[in-house]
C-alpha cells in the first residue's frame, strides 16, 4: 500500500473509530443516567446525535474507501474496509428505520416497556463488528 493512501486511510479510520466509540459506547448509554433525562428526551437527543454521527461516518467511510482503492492494498485491508462499510450500510438501511419507527411511537406517547425492540441489539452488534474491523484496519494501514 502506498504511504500517502495508507496515511490518509489510517487517519480517517481512527477518527471514525473514535467517533463510534465516543458516541455509541459512551454518550448513548450515559445520557439516560443524567438527572432529569426522561426516555423521550433521551430518544430525541439520541436521534439527533446518531443522525450526525451516521452522516460523519458516511463521509469517513468514503474517504477510507477512496484511500484504500487508490493505495494498492492487500487482501486483509480490502476485507476489513468492506466489513466496516457493510456494517455501516446495514445499520443505515436495515436497522435504523425500525429504530426510528420505534422512537417515533415512544415520542408520541407509547409506553417504551410495552414492546421491546430487537433492532437496538442488532445495531449494537453491528457497532461491535464495526469497531473491531476499524481497529484492525487502522493498525494495518498504520503499519503499511
């Protein structure tokens, strides 16, 4: 992999990784523990934050993909890039819409305890896949 592509790809990968860790694994669970934050307020904040995170992720994914595509990468770099991008795509296309519908119902007054959603668990599982693939990808790109 050429050094310029590896440097750009590695930097974008680690920024992406840091954003996911900070938002998904720190901010998201902690906001519901803050005094006075009700479930509807937390959901409203979460929707805004995750919309912004996902937009930034799309931009960073495109930067990583372009850097990898122009850098003569090895197979492991290609696979890890694809895994991270595919996890994000699945989150955006298949998991976020049901989560949004559920939060719409809760925000309109439905008791959140009435119906549990497994979509949140899928989202978290994809976040773990994404974090692991980004960590490995970033390390490979920095070693290149």
